[in-house]
């Protein structure tokens, strides 16, 4: 629904800022007009972060009211052995490293079943780029999970992993995606996007696919009917222009495919990485990134405040700065904890609902595709 001129004027009367650069941005937001790169740079440059947050919250409440989404999910990281040596990563290990691990299939299936009493609706599966594990290993992993947990949605493998598996199997990306779908993969997470700018990528993750290949892989997945998320890693060596460029490239692909569900800004954790001389992000940087994401990505249904990286406290504040999703219970997250994250390994449904309620929002348990989940004791049903 579009605002009329009178409604836009009323909303504009509620907007206040001492940063006059935000006035034209606010006029566009209130009139539901698309922002451009100049607007994005103004949002990053403004010292009036509360005004930026007000605009993002306005869009968030227009789209979702007070509803905040969460799910009951479990992370599975089958291996941390990786051929890449990205400066941003504290998780990956080279083959032969004593700290490296690779789960046997039985171990991965047992991990999926263990450690949590509530019925999960999603398995979130990502890992390293293993030099020896063939595509068939991952297909068997997914088949085994589907056989044992037929009701659980499998969100598996980043665009980076998919492109790597395709290359090793001497298949096209689409052929690889079809095989993954036949095995039981339902959707994709959004990791590995980092920052698309070639200058930055050549320093922080030069062993990975480039930004265009990440986008091409996502495009192929969407064309086959997969939904996916999208991320952006911020707070390292990128600048505001790099961030805006990243967001606008995601928005352009979403215009084309409509396949992205959620944007997830990820704060860089420098501890235990080759970039550990860099400072950690501040809370203001984190909530600003949420807000700018909500304002620039007008065609993304959801913006996630990933509590594992932000901390639950900052994630609560983010619910007033444009975020409408807190992710889920997670359970045993490895990648960011290896990089020094001190947040809990997981939260219960009750704890997530409390965080949301105390932020003045209404909890809404969802599945991966944002359908309502209704629980009865340890079982669940999904609205179709």
C-alpha cells in the first residue's frame, strides 16, 4: 500500500533530525521511493543514528508491525578443514592440522539429533572447503538427515561451498544444485558473500570465489526455485562505498529473481584471525548497519539481527532499528565462537520470546520459509 501525499506529510512531521543531509532521504522513505547510492552514503555518514533508526523502524513497522520472527534451529558444521586461507576466518584449518576435524556421516547424524530437547524445524549446515570430501559425501549427509528427520527443513551450503563442490565434481553449478535438491536440500544460507568489492576481497578472502561468482551462484539457485539468504561482513577494511555497492548489488539481483528471503549483516570478529589488529565493531555501528540494510534493501522481506554475533542485548535494540528477525535457538555455533564470540552457544524458545517481548515486539515462531509454526508438546505443525 502506498502512502498518499497527506499521509506522507503526517509521517514527515514526526521525523526530526539535526542532520539536514537526511531530509531528502526521509522524504523518499516516507513516500516509499527507492533510495540510491548517494542516499546510502548519507545514511552511513550521518552522526544522527537515532534519525537513521527512526526511518528504518518506520519501514520495518510498515512491513511487519510489531511481529518479530524466530525459529528453532540447529547448526551443523561437518568439517572445519578448508583449502582456503581467508584472513577473515578463525574457523578453517588446513588438512593435517591437529585442530582440524571432519565428522563421519554417523557422527553428523548423531549431532543433528543430540543436545536439544525441542523439535527443530531447521538444520543450518555450513563448513569448510574440504580438499578430499567428494560431492557424494554431502549428498549422503543430506539423504541421511532427510531419512531420519523428514519434517526438518535443510538449509545447507553457502554459495561458496556450492561453487567449490561443482568445480571438484566437474559439474555446472546448476547440475550440482539439482543433485543437492534431489538429496533433500531445501534452501541455502547466505554466508560467504563477505564484501563484493574486488579490492577488499583480494585482501580478506582471495581464496574464495569472487563477488560476481557468488551472485551468479545465487542467481542459479533462485532460478531453480531455491530460496536463500544473503549476508554482508562489515567492520574490517571495507569503506562506506564498498558497503553501499554490496547492498545495491544484492538489491539488483533480488529485483531479477526474488529469491532472497533475509538479509543478515555480520559484524567482523577479528580475534584469532590474521586481522586481529583491527578493532571490534561498536554497538552503534551494528545497529546502523541493520538500519541501512532495511532502508536500501526495499525488496528484501526480512532483516535479521543475528544475536550470536551482535549479542542478545544489541539484537534487542536492533528490533527498533529495522530488524524483524532474531534467527533462532542455533545450538552449538562454531564459526563465530572460534573467532572469539562470547555469546551463548544457544538460546531456548522461552529465552528468545523473552528477548522479543521485552523489546516491545510480538514473538512469531516461523519455519525457514516464514510460515507459522504451532507446537504441541514436542511436536510441531507448519502452516501451509
